[in-house]
């Protein structure tokens, strides 16, 4: 039984009899299903890699907008208006401002600082959870793809040895070809696993950097809310003062 049409498995004159396509044809439905699983893993890896890079770059650019404009505003509400509607940083500020308004509505009020800190932390966790979505798939692919490929190789070698034993020919030229052909599945498994592991480590490192920036920003927002806008980041406040000085003077 095979998933491939019989016409595809016919070896034409001058064609290499030991390659990926002949290996899939000789391996039968088990090898073909194994290859299909590895192909799905590889496509999924590329999809997650590029979509997560897009999401991360979006949040990073939002962070640059915060550094450039947010802390120059007189109040947090004015600063929020300068951020993108779907900005992760805007979500943190809006959650903080909403929590500050709702604190007085609690029938059994907790300490204001603890209430605000918990709210901002939940907001950060929501953003970080969204950025980390899909990374578990990359980790799974990186750890299992070599074994999936090895499974295809074992099945291929088994079928090759059974075929060679049935033919009664055990010379090196009759054994090396089919066995080497079966090893293609292991190579494919490694080709799928290595990019998945590299993508996982790279994306996770970028997520950690974004999480640190969000945590710092959240602490600054907490300080600003709890002080009534009197406390602002030192670096941002300094850059805000330097900005008017750098502007050209009007005649």
C-alpha cells in the first residue's frame, strides 16, 4: 500500500535509483506517513518563526515609541493617547489606570500598592503568554523530529533487509544501496529538528528581553500612579528636558 501513485515510483532510465523518492516508494505507507509528519513539522516551524518575529518586532517598535513620546506627556492619560491602539504598552497603562479607579469600589479594600502591582503583573503575564504561544511546538519538534526520522529509517532498513534476504543476495552492493537509502529519513529528521531548536532559543531570548522591558515599564507606571504623576523614570525625564534644547530656534 502506498500514498504515492504507481507512475511516480517508476524508475526511469538514467534516474538515480537511490534517492528520496525511491526511498518513499520502497518504504511504503509507513515511510510516507513519517515523511508527511516531518514535512508538517518543518512547515509549522517556519510559520511560527515568521509570525512570532512579526509579533516581537511589533512590540519592540512599540517600546521605542514609548521611549520617544510617552513619558514626555504631562499625565499618563495624555501619554496613552500617543500610543498605538493595540500597543502592549498601552494595555499595561490602561489596565493600571482602570485598576486605580476601581480600587475604591472594593467592598473589602486591599492595600492600594498590592492591588496595583497585582493588576499590572497580570497584564504583563497576558502579553508574555501571547508572545510565548507556539514556542512549545518548536521545542516539541526539536526534541522529537530526530526520533521520527529514526523511526522511518528503522522501518526502511527492516524492509530492505527482508527484501535482500528474500532475494538471497547479500553482497555489499545489494545491501549498501537500500540501507543507505533508508538513512535519508534520519537526515530529514535532523534537518527539521535543528532549525526548530535554533528558532526556539532565539525567539525565547527575544521574549525575555521584551519581558524585561515590559517589567521595567510596568514598575515606572506603578510609581507614577501611586505618586500622582510626581515620579517618572530618570532617563526619560532627562531626555524630555533635552528635547526642547535640541530643537532649532525660531528667528
